[in-house]
C-alpha cells in the first residue's frame, strides 16, 4: 500500500487534479443552469424568474468558491477556477462547431 503525505509531490499532483475535476463539474453545472435561464428568457416568460435564477446561480458559484478557499486553501481555489475556465472554454468551442 502506498502511503502519501500531503507534502509529497505525487500527493500534491493528485490533489490538484481532483480540484481541477471539481472545478470542471462546477463549471458544467453553471453552464447548464445558464442554458436554462436563457431558455426561460427566450420563451418570453416573466423576466423576474430568470433574473432570480441567474442571481441564485451566481451566488451558488461564489459560495462554492468561498467554501473551497476557506477550507482547503488558495491552491484548491486556483485549480477549481482553472477547471471552471476549462469547462467554459470547451463549451464555447463546442458551440462554434455546431
């Protein structure tokens, strides 16, 4: 059995990869909820519901990042933010091909 300590490079790389994946999941959820909000705007429904959903979506993103930095530190926040940006870039790239 391999015993990894938090100060070992392999452990740091594993943690960075996990936070990158966590950020990608957060980014995917953000993009899906944004898509939902846009559909509500385009459908011509009352604009208050999509605006409230948009504010809630941003509050959840800010809250998730605040929890990450307060409990796990700046490196976790940085890697999660990179994961969010990677997912956003991937989604925008897929939109151009369609």
